[in-house]
């Protein structure tokens, strides 16, 4: 049996895919468990399971060798800005932990992907920079129930646990429309096509608040560090790029990259204003010979509104992660530029 056998639950998502790839680069045996097999080349061996069905999870794990490390990055379907499904998310984690308990007597660690909704960022202004030991907000919040379940199971079984709390995750992920980089690129391209300035879709207050992002590759490296070092055991960690920005700093650069005038804050809902822009996007695709993708498959405007509507700071304290020994950081503005270039190179966004 290999020294390290990893199970990534949700291996094709915003975080699961980069985790699997980073583990494979280290020479780990990596399995990815999800309902649907991935399309294209992946860095893991897929095992099919319905995460809502405990029997399906047990049967799937019975087909592979015992797991030493599990990374739970799955999430129940949800609506942007709404209260997420506590029962469904907890049930999926419980089914996975039950299946691991029935199959693996060498399990060392389980990592849980959380997020800054832990701090109530979706509910309104909250204390910033947020720290991992800040008080919980009034439930429901499925992260609370999941972490309570995980820590309880770990204490009972003798393995360790950890959790990560990233901000909005950015990556080259062509099949994911809930994607800030493609939102920015598609919106800017449409403004250029229509010969209008690049207005900021949020308010003047939102234009100036502090924000931060999480690069998916750096996040994956942090998660693996946390999961394989004693300093990461039985604790949660904020994981962001390590810097902060204001949209009023990014917006003129985005306009410059697309060679259009920078506009002003408009306070508009993109889900409404972009609803009739499919034909405009189709013209852009034809003119620039892009991959024939619909606008909706490339960018979620509901997600865009969730990001840009915030009129309060989104900022976490990452000191705990640094003190644990993980010191990698990412220049967020350079990340946005570089990832836009990746989408352009893939002929998904125009130059």
C-alpha cells in the first residue's frame, strides 16, 4: 500500500480539483469521489458515489485501498445569497465519515473545506479582520454543524481534523460559471463590444471597501500543509492570498487591460442587465473565433451580484496560518491578470 492514499470528495469543484492535482504532484495515490465521472484528463482515479446515500458511499470505498487522508470539498446545491441546506450538507459529510469508518483503519486526517460565510459575510457587516475564534452568528450555518460533527467524530475515532476558510476562490476553471475571473472578463468584453465605459456594477460604497480573494492553487497547497503537519491538527484556518484590495484599485486596471474607458459605480444587478446580452456575446465569439460557449455557461451573473453588492469589508486575519508554518502568498491583482490571460489563451475570452 502507498504511504499516502487520499480521497477527495468533490474532486471536480473549485477546490477539490486543485487539491487532487497538488497531491498527485507529490506522488500520492489519489481517488476522487463524486456522483458524475469527470470529463477530460484528471489527476485522480474516479470512484462513483451518491454522497446523499450512505450505502453508495460505503460501496464506493469498498473498491479501493484504505484511505489515510480525506479532503471534503463537496457542497449541496444552493441559491446565491440564500440560506444554504444544513441538513443536506451535514448528511453528505456524515455519509462520507461513516463510509471511511467502515473501510479504513489507517485514517489519519480529514480536512473540511469551509468559507468566510462562517463569519456571516453574507448577512451584513461583521467584525474584520475576522479571526478563527470569533463568535458564531445566529444559526443556521451549515459550516457550524459540519465542523461540530467532524470534531466529534475525530475525538471519538482517534484521527485528527482541520478546516480551511477561503474567500472567493479564483482559478482557471473553464467549466465553472460561478467564477469571478470569467465574470470580469465577459463583462468587460461586452462593455467593449457595446462601446460603453466599464461601469462598476456595485455601489459607490462597495467600490471602496476592502476585499480579498483566494487563489485555488495556493489554497490547495495550504490545505495539504495543514493536513500533514502537527501545527494544523484539530483547528480551522483562514486561507486567503495574504493581501487585500479595493475594487476602485482593480477597476481602472481591468478597463486598461480591455482598452476601454473606466466608468463609475452604477449599483445595478447584472443578473437583470446581462439577461439579454447572449446575442452580443455570440457576436464576440464569432469575431474573435472563440470556443462556442454560451454566455451563461461562462459566467454566473447571480454570483457576480453576490460579490459586487457587498458594502462592507471582506477581510480575514491569516496570522494563525502563518504561525502554523505556511507562508506562501499571492499578489491578487497579478493573479487576476494572469488568470484572465489563461482564459484568453484558451480562446474563452477575447483579447
